[in-house]
C-alpha cells in the first residue's frame, strides 16, 4: 500500500504531494493525519523556505473519500465531531503555516480540496480545473473549511456556492478570488516555479510573516492600534538581522545573503 502523501525536497522547497491518484486524492483520516504532520514538520524546519501543495495523478483533490464518508455516516455524533476537528486542524495548520505556501491545482478540487486551495497563500491552476463546494447535495455544508473559503472569495460569493453546490471552472475561480492565476497546462510548473523564485528572493522572515500582517490588519478595527502595531513591526524589522542585511545589500548594490547564487 503506497503512502498517502509524498514529501519531496528541492533545496529550500518542500513539495507535499497527495498520493491517492486512483481516488483523485480524496481525503480520509490517514491522508488528513499525514498532511497535517508533514505541514507541522515543514513549519518547524528552518531550512524550508517554501511549501508547494500538489496532487499526484489526474486531480488535485476530489474532497472526501466515499468509503470514509460511509464509515463516518455510521459513526456517533461524537466520533464525527472528533473527525471534523482533525480536518479543522489540518486547514488551520496550512492557513497559519509560518512558510509561504503555493497550491498547484489541476484536474478537480472539490469540498475539502477547495479548502486546501483557499488556505494557501498563492494558488495557480489550469483552465480545465473544476471546482465545487458540493456538500449541500448530500444535505451537508462545508462548515470546517468555511472560514478559509469565505476569506478567499468573500461572504457574498460563498452564500451562492455553499447553497447551490454548483460546479465552476478555473476562470470563475480566478474571478472570485480562489485562484490567483490560470495558466496553460504546459506552463503550470513554470508558473509555480516563477512564484517560488520570487519568494526565495524575499527575506525569509518577511515572506513568512506577510500572511500574519495581512490577517492582523484585516481583523483589527482600531486604526490607532493598527498604526502603533505597524510602526512597531517596521521598526523591529529594520533593526533585525534580516532587515539590516536587506538594506545593506540594497545600498551596496549586491544580493542579500539569503539569495543563493
């Protein structure tokens, strides 16, 4: 039996590849646990600068495994709650990972697969990708992934897609904010690599902290507190080793130390 997740290293880049191609990388408890553990390990590893999330085979992720869902339908409410909390931990771990993340999206992304895309900092897909928040067809809702999908596409769009369970394409996903870029399948890897190259040129602390800044600014109602916190942040960054090196390199017209030759 193959492992449900492949962890591949390319220097400072960690590629986490869901590896259930025969099931379109559908979630079950093993894949959820494996992906959560791999993300936590990448988050602790100072040598990892970028995490790319991708799927083996014809799809990114088709959501929940039918056999797993059948088993959970027969389980108790308490067991279902514990199971949902495991998925919530995965999504939150990805969303808050202290590394920049890129979703490489192809084939299909349904249910929890949409949640993974929404949790990544950068999402790039091909025109043929099909998306769907199809839970309502089963009398369910995408409750666990909802905070991340709503943050990505906005409440107005979420109200439609959560209720109708419609399938939508990559162009629509880009229009509503789920995908950043839609590229030809032959250039998907090139487009992902381009984002990796940008991230590796940025300061490691700065690139990893960008999502924290965005989240704090988006959720802080007090402008006075924002001004104070942002002034403190930029002051801290300017005197930090990374900030000092970045400014010195710019003034000296050289590459900063974190850029590998």
